[in-house]
C-alpha cells in the first residue's frame, strides 16, 4: 500500500522511512457452508498451481513488495 501511494504521488521509495507498523492483517478465504466441496477443492487446486508456477508470488510482490508471503 505504501509503495502504491508513493508511486501515485511521485515520491521515490528511497525517500520513505518506516517508523512503525500501523497494521498487520492475516487474511483468510472462507466459503459458504453451501459451497460444494468440489468448488472449494477446485479453488485450492488452482491456488496450489499458482504457488507452484510462481504466479502467486508475482501477484503478491506486485501488491505487497517486501512483505513475506503467507
């Protein structure tokens, strides 16, 4: 988020200094109890494939550069 805000305002990241962590969120994905197990498994299979081929890491680094992946 900080990188995005800096980029949007033309501020180089080298000018930024972290003084404190304001927010640390662990996210979860949840499905309705009515969601078929096959849908949940398909989602999990696709997530696993994205992690295996590096797609997940590419997306993660675009939005959360410098933050360890979950």
